[in-house]
């Protein structure tokens, strides 16, 4: 029975993958791209007559696939075990402990504590030094990483390796999770490294833009923090880490997900041996603060004297991960800025030559994420680029996308989804996402159909709802002496230096 189940899963997966490859290999941007040349001019309003379709629509029947169901167990202390069995033919595994406390659980005066704690886990335990941990992992050909986002709901520890080394990797993995010592000398080294990284970030235009954009969107919400605050980094102690760890790293506040050439029956006794006596407790409840109301459109200018280009980012609040508009917004994003076949790229790069690339992206979590677009353009074309960005945002709100654009976006999204299933880490994250966001059990089975079911009307509705031109937050980084007057044409300008400090506010003209 096990062999038949695995064979069926592989056959279903092969069908989906073949469909995806077929869909993604068909040219997706019309006659000009088929002939190897870019469109001669930017997109214009529809003429009322559709061009012949360059490719067939997505075949919704061929997209049906049932992904393998994970097997689950729960230890007496509340630790949930989730195993995706026999995923691939390679003798490997990936295992991730997800602690249901992250940056959103940070004390207000210790922002970044969850992130710091996760980073220090592998820097020493009660029985291993950081060097011993690294050497033992190297000897096994295994990896071990930790993570906790500054505005995330979770912290995680992940290890990967060969199945034959599962027991020894599990031993190190368990030690790091349960017995970190947070040695003072390693903490000081970590502070020094992190401080240097933070200082280096401030010389990076993309970081400065991202920092200002998030602060504009989220204000005092934790999501407005994109890097650990310096004062918090300097203030934290090993005792802070130990308190956070003992309060949040609890079996009843965690789940352990495993994918690879393993079975639940094989590894459950091993997991119970090392985690069965892990004591549960009352983990503090993470409160997700509401996202703020968006202010009227404002331009945030970051001055970089002498810069020969302007980095532009503009966007709004988006949706939560379980929002019904998620798929419509995903398709809209693909059409507007999801790659070299998207409107922004064809307009700003191909038609006007303003930039090497222009893109858009959206993020979503348990709180509302963001939708934004951006590009780095030559300083002298800042005004032209602003006009074209706003033109494309207005166009997707005011007009239906074309059938060809809709088909191309669906083809790209479904194709990349199917290809991603080749990676064990992707399947692992899919399982974790489904659990964290309480998504339906068949969520990933029906993902292709949900994407293929989005209509032009759905895309326009999502654009009108989330591409809010009256509350657009715009960040521009460049030489203020050359771009200030241009930006002031679009609204109130606030000027900042590279340290994020307000320089001056200028009324719109």
C-alpha cells in the first residue's frame, strides 16, 4: 500500500509538472516577443478589438493534482509532529521546529529580542561550544539554520542532511533548541557583527527605501521595523535571551515538521526520545496589533547627494494571507510587475529605457501585508518614471486586463508553483503555512484552480480596492537638489538623511 501511494503521488506530481512546463514554455507576451523584439511603444488603451490569442488559455482540467497528505502525531507535552513521508527518492530529510512566538512577541523595549535569541541558539549549548556545533554538523554534511523575523509570528530552527545521519543530526538539533547557553563572549561577537551589518545597510539605497516605505505604511506597528534597533541591540543581555527562551520555547507552543525519505513510524520514537520530557508551560499569548489607517498620499525623499539615479518605491497596504482577495491580488501583481513580460517592465524599461527593470510585489501575513512597485531610474528621468508608474497603476484600476495578460499570468503562477514542488523545503513550508494560517486541508491541491478561476473583473476589483491612489505612499531616494522639485509636483515631500532622520518638510506645489 505504501508503494502504491508513493507511486500515485509521483504520477500526480509528474502530471502537474508536465502541465506547468508546457504552459511556461509557450511564449506569453504576444507577437513582438515571439519575433525577439520589444514592443515599440508603451501599452496604450485597448482599441476595442482583441488581437488573435498567441496561446491557448490555461487548461483547468490538466491542473488537477492531489498533493500527499502529511501524517501527524502529538506528544503528551503538546508538541505536534507533522511528517510528509517518502517525498523524494534521494536519501535526505529536512526538519524544522516552528516556535509560535516571533518578533511580534518582543517586549516593547527589546525590539529584535526574538531575532537575537534565534541567532544565538547555535552559538553554544550546555555541552557544546559554537565551534563544536559547527564541526559536528560539517562532519555529517548537515546544515542547521535559525530564524525569527522582526515582525513574524514564529521562530524556527531548521536542519537538513542525509537520512543515515538523522539520529546524530537530531541530537544536535535538539540540543540547540532545548539547551542554549547564550554565552556572553558569543553575544559580544554577535553584537559586533550585527552592528557592522547594520552600518553597512545604511549605505545601501534599497535598504533605506525599504525601511522608509515600511515605516510610512505601518508607523508604530512592529512591521514598520525592518532591522534591529541599535539601542535594543546594545541593551540586550544573555539573561534577556534566557528569559525569552524559557517563556516561549515550549513544546505546547511549537510544531515539528519533517519532509524527506522518512516515515512517521520510523522517526516518531526517536523524536519522542529527545523531546518527550520537554516540559510544557503557559506561553504568553501573542497579540497582533491592528494595522494603521493609511494617510493621504505623501512622498518621502531620502537625500543621497551626488547620486546618479533615483530609487522609487510606491504602494499601499495589502491583504492578510487568508483574505478572499489573495488570489486576485496575486494575479494582478503578476500582470502589473511580476517579471519581464509585465506592464511596468515593458513600459519603463522596454518602451522608455528608464531602468534595467521595474517590478511589483505583494506580501501577506496574519496582519495585512503590502503591495508595492519600484525601480531604480536615471536621475534625469525621475519625472518621466513617476508619470509612467502612476499611469500603470491608474490603468489597472480603470480598465480590464486583456485575456492574453490574464492567461500569461495564470500560466506563470501555476508553472512556478508546480516547479517549486520539486524542492522538499517548499513542501515543508507549504505544510507549515497551511497550519499557521488555518487554511483548508486541500488548499495546495486546489491552488492551480483558484489561480485559473480569477477573471479580469476580479483583477480590476482587487486593483480598485488595494491600489489606492489617494493614499499611495511614495519613497524616492536620490540627489535631493535634483529631484525635490519633481517630487513636489505629486504631493507633500518629507526629506530624510541616510540615518533616517527628518530633514525638512516641503509643501506640495
